[in-house]
C-alpha cells in the first residue's frame, strides 16, 4: 500500500514536472512570438512615420515653392511699376533740362 502510494506520488511528480516543462516551452514560444510581433509592429510604425514625415516635408516644400513664386511675381510687378515711374520721371527730367537749356 505504501509502495503503491509512493509510486503514485512519483508518477504525479513526473507528470507535474513534464507539465511544467511543457508550460515553460509554451510560455517561451508565446514570448518569442509576442516579441516578434512587437518588433514587426514597431518597424511598421516606423515606416508609417517615415512615410508621413516624407509626405509632410513634400507638402511643406510645395507650399514654400508656391509662396516663393508669389513673392517673385509680386517683386516683378513692383519692379515693373518702379521702371514705369522712373521712365516717366526721366521724361519729365529731360523736358525740364531741355527747357532750362533753351531758356539760356
């Protein structure tokens, strides 16, 4: 009777030991799987952030180019207005000089 009980206890201990080992293997596999999925998600997130940053940079460059064109266009209009005004004043100055020369 004691021998049977001892054998039964030893059998249960072996069984529990095997279950613990199987549980450790399963837990380790689950941990490795979770780590792999986490790393994959992290890399996917990094790629998405890079793509988003690139898109934002592209949009900023396009806006900057549009503002630059607008500024250049306005500068050209301003220069043209100054040239016209200078041309008109040149004609007035020439007429004034000719008038003074003729008076003398």
